């Protein structure tokens, strides 16, 4: 959950507040425009995506010097070649106001830019009275994804966090303990896949802070950080696509001439069994989750990790709820919340945030339901 003052939490609980999106345009660490008001902002975070945060908005510009912000060349103020947008939300209630950092975004594209000009009173160049620029945005992982390796490589550090910083060039927020990396890891072309290899053995996903620092999101559920009570809708969704009943894990043998390191584990009873007692296919059938890691260097390690993964991927992770509530800027990926279910007489259920979308006066949160 985003860190805010206790007063802001009370304002959000009261439900009487005004919302305004604002942003600073930044290039190479230096601000180029500040306190820009965003029109039609729409921001979304998805824990299942490599580029977790995306957004769109329109900048309205009314310049007293009749200057336009419509980009025409690389290097222009809103050209999508290195410029960044620090997007924030202003919450106001009476004399109270607080600014919440929502995320640092890379300008990905300018799908539309328009100028409104009037004739110069003395016959000169027309005067631009207003210009608008629509922006498509993505988090820093977009920039990392673009920067592929020239050729396969290996870690340069034995520290997980030092290596993660080297791979991304980002400042790091060490949310979990460091661990020693084996030197046998091989990176292919994709830096984000390399980053996942670095964090994988710690049972964590790479993530970004609202200010753009690299951090890690543990896969294990932490303690609840808030309650979901002002719920406008919470339909339940169940899918089978994210549930597996067999795991196959492949490691990397340090001896090139040695055998392939591969281990498996599967469910043998219950509704998710891979086969019936007589050996024929079960009603659900078999569904295999494959995992490969250069950090697993013995057969024992591969088998232990297969046994560890099986209960994780076979639990009913696909029971989700799409919760709509009045605009709430505090929700973050990975948050564990206590859902006070309006459809079940206030029954409380633990849920974990897997997606967040802010659009207009509402926040829609996709959550995974705990067991």
C-alpha cells in the first residue's frame, strides 16, 4: 500500500474528497515542465505482465507566449525518446491537500497531437493559443525490455541485488534479503527474463516502486495492510487456465557431459489428479507447469523445487474477484487486503491485489482470493 499520512486515510474513509491528476515532465533527471494537469488519465497495473504499469493521458497546454508543445522532432519536449512523466494524484478535502506518487513512466508514443492557432494581429506567424498532446505511457520495464543483450552472458556479481541493479541500471529498494547467485546462470537476449532468473530462487517477482526504483515482490502472501469495505461491486470469476496439476523442473548440470537435470511432481488424488486409479486420464486431465533455472545445479535441488512449486501452482489461483470501489490511490500490486464482502453479509476474506486500474471516479482492483 502506498505510504500516505493518517489524515489522508481518514479523508479516503470519509469519501468526500476531490481528485486531480498532475505530473512533472522529466528528461535525463531534470524537470522540463512541472505541475501539468492531466486530462482523461487512465492508469493500469498488471502483476502478470512483464511491463506491469501502463497508462494514457492528455496534456492541455495554454501558453502565454503562444508556444506549442506538439512534438515534431526527436528531442522536442514531449517527444517519446527518453522523456519521463512522474504521475501523481492530488487529494483535496476542504483545507486539506496531499500529493501521492503514483508512478514514473516512460513516454512510449504520442498517438495524437493538435494545435489551435489564430491569425497574428499584424500578419505574422499564426499564434498558438492552445495545444494538446495525447500520451501513451509505460513503466521503466519498457526501457529495460528494449535494451536486449548483444550476446548471451552471465552474472558479473554474486549478489542478487547488485546483479539486479547492474542489469537494469535502476536504483534498488531491497525489500527482501540478498542471496548469493551461482555463476552458472546464462542470460539470453531478454533483460527482463534475466531479471526474473535473478529473483526466481528467492520466490519473488521484480517490481517497481512509485518513484521508479527496482524492488522485489515476494510470492508468499504477507500480512494484510488494509480493509476493502467501500465496495461498489465484487463479482467472482473462476478460470482453469492458471491451475496446474503437474510440475516439471529443469536445472543446469555444471558438468556439460553429465545427465540432464530434470524432476517432476504431480497430484495423484482429488479433483486435480492427473489420472484415475486405473491409470486412465482423469476428468480434469493433465496440465504441466514448466520451470527452468540455471541456479538449480543438482538433481536433488530440482526435485525439491518441483515439490515446492506443485502446491503453489495447483491451488485455486484462478478464483479472482473484480472489485470496484470509489477512487482509491493506495492500492498496489501484491497488497493483501481484508475484503468485507457485501454479497455475503459482511463476511471477511483475505485477497491479494493482482491488478489495479484507475479511470474516472472509480478504482477497479483485480484480486486473488485466499484459501
